[in-house]
C-alpha cells in the first residue's frame, strides 16, 4: 500500500513538470518578440516639409497585421503641399506588394496623421523593407523583421523611383486635376462647375500623359491677384498639364502662363541640359523596342527639366534635351540631377551600329 502511494505521488509530480515545461515552450506571440520602436523622418529642408513613419521594427508575424503611424508636416510657410505617395513592402529585388497609395494635400502650417495597416504575406519571414515613395523625391526605406530570426542580413533596399499606381492614366489624370484645382489662378476665382477635361494626349514618353482642361475665372489675369485692380469679366482658360511617372513636369495656361514657375513664358530661360550619362536599353518585346535612359544636370535650385525631342537621320538618333529656369531668379546654388527615359522605337536593323547624340554627349549601340 505504501509503495502504491509513492508511485502515485511520483507520477503526479512528473505530470506537473511536463505541463510546466510544455507551457514554457509555447510559440512566441508578437508581444514576446523584440518590438524596437522606430521613427523614420524624411525632411526636405529646402522646402520646409517633413514626412515620417513610426512603429515597431520587430514583433511582426507572417500572415499577420501591424499598424504604423504616418505623419506629414508642412512647415514651408508659403505653399500648399500636395501630390501622391505610396507605401510598399520591398525586398532586395524590388516591390513585393503595395500597402497603400493616396493623394495628399497639406496646407501651410498644418500636420496630418493617419494609421497605416500592413498585412504581411503568409509565406515570407525575415527582413523586409517598409518603403515610402514620393515620386517627385524618390523613396526611403526602413527594415522590418517578420518572425523571430534576426540572424540573417537585411538589405540593401533598392531605390524605388515612383509608385506603381502612378504608372496608370487614371491616377495621372487625378494628379493633373488636383494640380489645376490647387493652382493660384484657380483658387483665386476659378469656377468649380466649369472645370472639365476636354482631351488627353499621349506623348512619346513612357508613362507620361498630357491632360487638357478648361475652366472659367471671374476676373482677368493669372496667379494670386489679391490686392490688384482687376477687370471683373468671365475669362475662359485652357490648361495643358504634363504628368510623367506621378510628377507634374509642366503646366501651361492659355499658351502663355507657366503654372509651375508662376510667370509668363517670356520670363523663362530655356537651355540645353548638361548630359552626364546615356544608357541604351533593349526591352523584351516583339519586335525589340529600344529605350534610352538619360541623366542630366540641373544647375541650381530653380532649374527644372523642360523637354526632350527625338529626330532620326539614317543611323543617327539625335535627342535634344532642354532645361528651364525663371529669368533673373535668385536661386539656391545646388547642383542636382534629373533622369528621363525615352522609347525611341523598334525601327532598327539587327547587327547594325547606330549613333545616339544627346546634346553634346555621343554613344553608340548595336541593334540586337
């Protein structure tokens, strides 16, 4: 009888021990993983604008959801901040999925905040990049850890030039219309009911569209005319807005008013761009399409890309690339760069050498 009691007690002790051990070995929850809170700011000092995203770099699970806080602070003091952004999950090769995209409009002196929920793919663990893209400013990324293993390396994350949504005509049209609505001329006395899209043009540039809008103003003139003596007369306007990869490249009203630089066209200096790199690319298509990636220089903070025109003379492809700046403007002396991609077609003979002249830069290629 005594032996039976001892064995019973021993078995009970063993069962409790097993339960304790098994309880300690349950899978880790999100809260058990290292959260590592972060805030990633992206500041445009010359413009007085800051976009930031904050959350936890760890504690995420495959197939689970995590929330992040996005804020946009417009401290520029003189201009509405508007455009489009997107948030992406990326790996070393590029985009895995688009988390969100949205047009934004932040008035001067205000800050906007919103919660962004990221749904992680079920079949991916390890490091991923959480990337914010502003097409006019490229991108920034931070590392997120999905699962508990942090032993492997993370990144480097690729630079994403534009949002996937910006490569569509519909989103580009929305950007163009928002640009017109927020322009000083329209905001001053534009008739909202009269604004209409009358035509869409398709320039020979990849992922670029031109949208022609018409609207009426209650007074003559352009821009913010507050304090001016104005003729009160219904004034029709026609605007052509060029959007390329999610960026308004130029906008001309009535053929004489530059809506980007807010001046008459005779107040703009147009010159040939300094060219730094020309890269010829062959697209996997039938027939093979030839593309040209051009990197050029902007001499100061007021200078922007203007236009690129392509002409053909036998085996020579001539591309004229121009830049523009407001005449007599006082600008930050900061040298920056622009990149333009042109599709020059497929009318080339296989095995033949062709010469490409981009302003004073010359290169050659042999057609595949």
